[in-house]
C-alpha cells in the first residue's frame, strides 16, 4: 500500500477547507475529469460548504497501460455554463500536465471568471505543463499508482487506498 484511506480523507478535508475559505461569496463550479476523479470529487464535495455546481467531463488522453498520449481533442459532457464563474477543475492526478493544459485552454474559451486546478495527487518530477496545479492534496514520486479512482487498464478504480505498481 502506498497511501492509506484515512490519509487520503485528511488531505481531501484540508483541500475542502481551503476552497471554502478562498471562494466564500463566489459562484463556483467544479469540473470533475472522468473517469479518474469521480471518487475524489464525491468525497471533496461532501466537505464543501459553499453553494456550488458540479459537472463531469470526459477527455481521452490515456492510451492504455502506463503510457499517455497527451492528446485532448475536446471536452465531452460539459452541460453547464461557466461564463463569469469560478471554475475549479478536479483531477485525480496531474503528472505531465499536458492534458490539464489543454483542458484549461478549452475552458477559458467559455469566459469563466477564473480557472484553478485542484488535484488529489501531483507528480512534480513528471510535470512539463505551463502552470502547476494551485490546489494539491499531496505530491508523490513519478511512479505509477492505482486505486481510489486511478486505474491500470481500467482496473483498480474501486480500491479505497492507493497502491504503487511494481515495475518488472
């Protein structure tokens, strides 16, 4: 085991408290990136006390296994207006940052008041993006992890804890 369930929940509550403080009195919409962020989004929103909206979108950037293509062509499923709203993108993990950069570009075209990234896990050693996430649960080494929404070939998302895969 790499990260225990109780540690994940503590980090999520800390992120929620920070968001509740920073966004008091503002109109917030959370954009959760599927499939990975569904567990993180559900647990985070349980501790958000602000009036808010949530929308789930899907992008295709992972080719399978442990490699990413980094290609994002469109956001599928954005069913809410984000114009003049404070947008917080919810990600399970930010590694290279290539996908999140493209998502930010696509969202900014919709004229939000602001766009920030909130991620449960961040791999600073793998990051090559333009702007690091502003709200980070925890930084981890550049190793492949699975569980709590994160998958290996679509398996393991249902695990309550996060495990690091051993490389052969």
